[in-house]
C-alpha cells in the first residue's frame, strides 16, 4: 500500500510520512503542489493525501489536473478551512474525501484505509483504452473483431496498464501489484511478460503499444 503526502508545512508533512511508515505503508512526501502533481501523475499510489492551501499550485488545481488527465487515484484533501463551500469545492474538483485540520491520526488512517478498500472493490466488466478492450470477466483482449485470451498474470499486468493509462509504471510497482511485495519475481520476468503482451497486441491488430521510458517504467501509447 503506497501513499503520497503533499503538504507544504514541512514538519507536518514529515510527521505524516513517519505515521504512514510506522503503520506499514510505503510513502513519498513532497512539499508543494507542482511536485505533488508530478508524483501523482507519474507514480503508482493507492491514495494521495493532499493539502489544499499551498503556494503556487494549490490542492484544488492539483486534483483538477489529475482528473483532467484521467488519473483516478483516490485523493483525501486536508485543509484548515471548515467552511461548507471549501469542502464542496474540493469534492467538485475531484477529491474523494475531506479532512479538516487539526485531525486525529486514527481518523486519517481510517479514511485512507477506507479509500483503499473502496478502490479495490470497484469492479468493471471491461476496460477500454484507445482501440483495445479488456474483458474482466473472461480475461480476453479485443480489438475490432479480433480477440485473444490472456493468462492470469498477463491479464493483471494489462489491467494495471489500462487502468492507469497516463502513468509510467515501474517494474517494482508492477511486481508489487501483480505478484506481491514478498515475491521472488525478478525484473526479467516483467520484461518477458511485456514481450508476450506486445505480441498479443500485434496479433489482434491494435495500434496500442507498450512503451518503456528508460530507467522509469512502462506505459501504453497509441502509435500514429
């Protein structure tokens, strides 16, 4: 379980980072909206804990841009404001939950766990990206009239890529999500599965390709 904390009050941000680490979360901490947006857009997080009032890019702008770019990571917004209008604005921008400072750490952890459960319980019959559709019931990948079956791990990797089409997913993140943190799977295994999936995309005639950014990870892109 991985959390991104975006908070410009350095002492509070670091304290939240330690809190999540103590409770067995993986956590990244950044101190302004620009970095928060970059990390949330390009990272692989289960929840983003996002302060509202930050100089430069504020929390409203961060979550709005994430949603505009179809980044659906759950967002819990933190603010010192308690006005109804402020809470409504945050939710309308695309936040999933709202917590007013000061708050009890137990409540923060409970809300984060609830957002993670809600995200994991979301089930769709199919996921579509560009010209391909992944059927979540029978593990098939379709492009036009052509269909190919996927193995269990091939399906999990493709579902991860298609659910996060704007994100670059590292090999470590893929291993963690598909095989688990305690797995002895290596990066070579990930590379092999990507090769299998590229061949299946080619077989069904899709223009979607699995690209790689050197030293960063994999992402989907439609070829021109």
